[in-house]
């Protein structure tokens, strides 16, 4: 097991639900300051893995550390060092963007003055200052996603979990969110990204882990995974395989993008 202060590691994680095996010998290492794309078909175990790594679920076996803290022995320490953006917006539509961030800051025990200062800093960082005092109900999808990211960063997490962060966004808004994610990683944040958009993983991930039937079946950089399939295993031999074709070869299932 690698205990890295800013990254995450999982070694031999197991999880069962009755007779159903959700994770079996799940092993993953994400170095600090990198993006790992966790890909897999529906029911492959992605959600179970993320729930264990974020301390929402206890594994039946194996070990895992996030930002140097053991997920079983020190779940509170893990939660203090992570941020999470789910598939659906977590912000309150009735409140303004500023009120949302200040509320999240107070819930995180920042204190009123610190919460206000941190909210103002993040609103500016994500280009939301002009809309800061408008109700979130009037925000576009891209603006809500940026506000979600800002909320996840209020406590300056070492590791950020992104669960399909651009689902439902148009291409322009998706590119905007991608730019913010790249900027976060540039500051040293570690990101675990689950996505149904394989292009997103190809654009953002330093390395990719493909999970199927509860275990990692392949891992490497996007180019390394494409090399494993090779041009001789796709219909047109004059081009490199796409990540979609790699996914299909490794899991036997088409991507659900």
C-alpha cells in the first residue's frame, strides 16, 4: 500500500451485496496532482469503488488510503481532505451563488468571515462574480456546474472526486469545465474522474483505469491503452483506435455515452 499525502491508493478491495460481487480485488493507484479516469460499463463497480474511497461505504476486504488517510481507520480524516461533485447539482436553486458558497463554508466550520472571503475568491476564480447575487435557478447548466466545483473546493481538498461532471452540458460549457479541471490539477489537486464521455477521459486523464465485473482489467495512459488494442484490431488499419474502441475491446460492451 502506498501512503501518499496528496494521492489515493486502493489495494485488493472487495465488496459484496448478498450473492452479488460488486468489487473483487480492486486495485488502483493515483499519484498526487494527476487525473485518473475511471471507466467501465454500467454495473461494473465504479460507484461502489467511489463510495468506499469517499468513506460512504465500508469494504468487506482490502485497504485504501486517500490523501494519506485510511478510509476505514480514519474516515473523518479522509472527509476533511476530499471534495466531491456528483452527477446532479448539489446547490440550492433558491439561494444565490454567493449564499450557497457561504452556506457550504459555514457547514464546513470555516467561520462567517472566512466563509465570505473564500466564497468571494471562488466566485471570481470561476467567473461567477457578476452572477453571484442572483438566484441559482436562473443559472445556465454550465454556470451551475462551475458553482458545484467552487463548492467542492471551499475547504481546499487534496483529492477531488468528479462523477460525470459534464453530463447534460453543451460542448462549449463542457470545454469550459474541462479548462477549470485542468487548472485545478495544475495547483496540485488530485482528481478521480468517472465519466460516460470517453472523449472527456481522453482529454483530461493522465491515466485511465478500466473496471469491469468489479476489478480493474486495464490501466495506463490513453495512448498506452490504445497501443494495447493496436491498429491491426480495428477495421481501418491506417488510423489509431479511438478510446471507444479500446473500451469495447477491454469490456466487450459499448460505451454508454
